[in-house]
C-alpha cells in the first residue's frame, strides 16, 4: 500500500481571508436590494397600501436613506462585536476551553447574520409602516398593518434566508481554516438538518410567491367592487403589472436560493467523494474538510475518523514489521492471539 504523503483534498475555491470584503458586501447589497424592492413595491406597484400618502418627495427619500443607513450601521456594530473576533482571526482557533466560545461562534456566523438581518427588518416594519405614516399625517391602522406585515414577514423572511445562504456560501471557505480539525459537532453549536433546509426552501420558492400573488389579486378584486367604471381599466392594468413583476422576481429569487441550497449539498459531497477515491488509491493521510454542521458534516467527520484509524493501524503494521515476521505481525493485528 502506498503510504506516501500526497497533498490533502484541495478545496473547490480558495479559502476566504480574514479581511475579505465579501461578507460585508453580502450584508449590504442583500439588505439594500431587498429594501429598494420593497419600497418600490409599496410606493409604485401597490399604491392602495398608501392611499392617503402624498406623492414621493425629497423628505420621504431622505427618510428612507437615513433609516436604512442607521439600521445598517447599528447592525454592523453589533456584528463587529459578536462576529468580529472570529471573522478577523488569523489562522486556526486554538482547541482550548478558553477558545470554546469563539469556536462555537465560528460555526454560527451565517445563522447570526440571518437573525440580525431579520431583527433589522422587524425594526423596518415599525419605522416605515408606523412611524413614517404618523410623521406624514396619513396613518391608517389597516394600511400600517398591511405594510408592516409585508415588510416583516415577506421581505424580511426572504432577505434573511438569502443572507444566511449567501453568507454560508462564503463562510464555508473560511471554516476549514478556523477549525482545521473538522470537529464542528464538538463545538456544541446546534445542527441545521438538510431536511429542514430543503423544507424552508420549498416553502419560500413554492408557497410564499403564490401567497403574495393571491393577496395582491384579492386586494385588487376587492378594490374593483367599489370602484367606478373609469377606474376599472387602471386597476386591471395594475394587477397585470404586479403579477408580471411578482412572477419575474419570484423566479429570480427561486433560482438564486435553489442554487445556494444545491451547492451547499453538492460541493461537500463532491469533496467527500474525491477524498474516498484518494483513500481507495492508498493515500491514508487524506483529510476531507468539514464545512457544515449538518448530516453531511457528520458523515465527513466520521470519514476522517475512519481514515485516521486506518492510518494508525498502518503505522503500527509498519512498526511491527521491523521487529517481527509478517505472519506474526498479521496474527497480532488480527486480534486472534
């Protein structure tokens, strides 16, 4: 058996450095894109949610810019305090009791960013759904509830899931550097099962777009009942436009989220398959990087332990072979004597 030392299984992409801007850009562009789409929807595509609002002016535009900037800077400060020590860490995290909290944080970085993002969208529902109508003098409880629900439940959920999957996509290139031993399960971080990941994806790309389109249709159908004949044509045109925009946006979001989830399953499986092929060829110093704290990560950890056991056995076999005959060595290692 070949016991030379080939290089470890190479990652599909280079590791993410401690000062790589992609995590920051993911948070900024993901939230900004969601905020702009939500603002445009309620301001231009669904004006019935803001019936009493004045035309868009500088005051509302500045309020949007100031509100988004304040929320993002506040969230970034929280993220820097919680995740900064892990994100900026150079090299591997020490396997000591003192470093255990940091090792756990390293596994939870994508989930933390997703929760932080959703908290920001909950505040956004208050800032734009309640505070701004009160300041502008057109507050109506029904409209405020409708806007707040759309911002918090629809936009907030979609953006938070996007942030989680996009952040995880980048962070998986950093985990093997911080935790080279691959003992993610030993950190005590809660697992995210693959089944739950696929279930959430199905609900987001299969159920939520249909629910949003149904609500938009029902609202405009109800508006048609109380409108005069001259307004009917405008309402129908608006309904067609909203349906087209929602269909296109839903398709783009579905493709992006499905790509992230498919990659999160396919990439580690490809790396595991490559590592198994190397072991089959006799490269017992092969180690497959553990990049997720789910069933695939658990299987990868088990594979690495199995290969380590085979490597130790081969080392003992070689050592015995230097002092005893091959038959005696094999008899001892077989456990029959």
